[in-house]
């Protein structure tokens, strides 16, 4: 009986000891004597195109950049990699980034993100530099990389009402109107260089189908002086611009949609100012 009791007692001591050790759940387990970590684990930072170590970006693009930290061998503990802003005058209103990347135990990679933010303020160019990894990274040797950004401000101010004159209007059934069809179109600011267009056909549908017919739901997007249609109309049709010409207060272009309707339009500013030097998005 005594021998059996001692065996049980010894097993109980061993179990309680194991339970006591398992209570430690500290971070990356640095100095954890009961956990065997892999030595000489090396990590690399891989930048996903178009991200490079130095870039100039347009605020209005609201670009998102990604990178991945990869280990050559899995580690038995979490790897905590810090990301710090080391230089520049841009702040949290201009960009967002992951301040820490955690590679989970027994995994070999994790990804981070840098996002450029847009606002409606007219600002000078801004810069920032991020350092990924540092000498304090535990349980893996990850050479640091610095990523530098210059943000070019893109301020857009196209909201307003403009006089249109549209000619050479056609539709896929063969209907054609010489024009001109004249009227007023309104660009209503929706924020971040996006404008709701009151009639994306600029009177073209009125000429083809009669009064009250307008293309709604389509937007104009202005990214640092490059414009394009965006979205679809109430019939799920996609519009495109071509042949854009700026001449003082007049902006002329050809428009068409994927249904097959088209027209040539001139928009005239009525406030005595000229159009900015707009171009079409590539």
C-alpha cells in the first residue's frame, strides 16, 4: 500500500508542476526556460509591388501598400515586429499603418499594410518614413527596412452648375440627333474628389428620347487633375470619356456608354473662371 501511495503522490507532484509551468502566458516568451525556441531564425521583409523603399504618391489615389515578413523556419513563440515612424511631417490624418506585426508561433509569415488617406484640405506636399523591425525583435533576426513616402496633395474643386451643349448624339438602334441640345448640369461634391453628376448624358438622352430622360447615378472622379466617370447609371450602364480638350472656360469631350449611346459635349463655366488643366485618367 505504501508503494502505491508514493507512486500516486509522485505523479501528483509531477502533474502540479506541469500545471504551474503552463500558467506563464507572457508575450513572446523571452527567457522562458521550459520552452525550447529555435535558434538562428532569420526573417525577410518582402515588399508587394508597387511598394518600394521610396515612392511619391498622390493623396487622392488613397493607395494601399502591402508587405509580408517571412521566417525561414517557424518559431515556438510569437514574433513581435515593431513598425515606427522615424521621420516626416505627415501624421495619422494623412496615412495609417500597422504599428506591430505578430507572426504567430509555429507560423512563418504575417503581413502589414500602409494606407494613404485623403482629405478636403489644400496642403503642401508631406513626407513620412517608416522603419519595419528593429534591434529589439526577439527570437528572430529580421533586418530592418525603411520605407519613405512623399504625399502630393490633390485638392479638387469641381462642384457647381455648368452650361452644356451636346451634339452628334446617337444610340445603337440607329437614332441620331445633330443637336445642339443645351441645358445645365450640376456636379455635387460627395467628398474626396468625387462628384455626383445630375445627367451623365449631358442632355443626350433628352435629345434622343424626349424631356425628362437623364442618366443618373453616375459620378465624376477627379484624382489630382485626372478625371473619369465612375459607377453606373440607373440601367447599370458604364460611361466613358475620350477626346478631352480644355480651352479656358470650355471643356469639350466625347462620351459614350456600353449600351451604345454617345455624344459630343462642351461644358462652359458661367462664373467667369477657366477650367483647371484637367486630363483623362489612363
